């Protein structure tokens, strides 16, 4: 499930309807609360649309997406879908041929498209270890520790890899 957040509106609309931007942010927080980075994902429109200059992505009604806004949504969705596809290619390749090197290349491409994808992070860490790439393992462990991703199997793998129970207890 890919949830697309509500776009912020303009300052003009905020002045007309006091608290509207805050309500949009609050509602998006509710939508984000269901994200698990494994089966539920969120496209954050607030990071792209500036209420002081919303017409880069919004029509003059300050609400609906213009052509460029729709292009933005398409590109955000495409990044996610490409991450899913690359991860699936890597998993299939590894399961059918045990070629960890080629599978790893797909997992890296998936990470580049959408770094918080839990299944891919697990596969990336696992194959990095399998290939003996300690620098990469540490890089991905650090990424997970500082990311919003908190999945039990991923955390268990990191604890196993690092031998450190406290490395991923940050919330």
C-alpha cells in the first residue's frame, strides 16, 4: 500500500482558513503512523511543496496538482516501484542461483531508489555479510540505526551481525 500525503496549500489559503496548514500536517502524521516500510509506504508531499510558492506543483486553486505536481507524484511512485522490482530481482536471483554478488547489485540499486524498504535492507545486510564486505555492512547498519525503520527481523539481524544488543535500541 502506497499512501500519498495531502499537499500543503498556500499562505493565502492559510490566512483565509487559519490553521489549515497545521491540520494538513496533523492529518499526514496520522497517515504516516501506519507506515511499516515493508507493506505500507508513504509519499510525503509536504517536503516538496512550499506554502510561500505552491504553484510550482499546484494549480491556481492552491489545492489540486498541476502537470508538474502530477509528474512529481509519478516520479515518487516510480522510485518506490523500481525499488520493489530491484529487490525482487535480487531475491529471485539469489534463491535460484545462489549468486550473492549479482543479487547484491540489485539490492544496492533498490537501496538507491528507496533506502527505507525493510525487505531490501535485510537482503542488503545479509548479502553484504555473505560477501565479506565489512565496510558496507557497517554503512548499512549505521543507516538503519539512524533511520525510521524499526522492524524486528531487521533489528535481530543487526544485533546478530554486530553482537551488540544496544546498537539498535534507539527509538
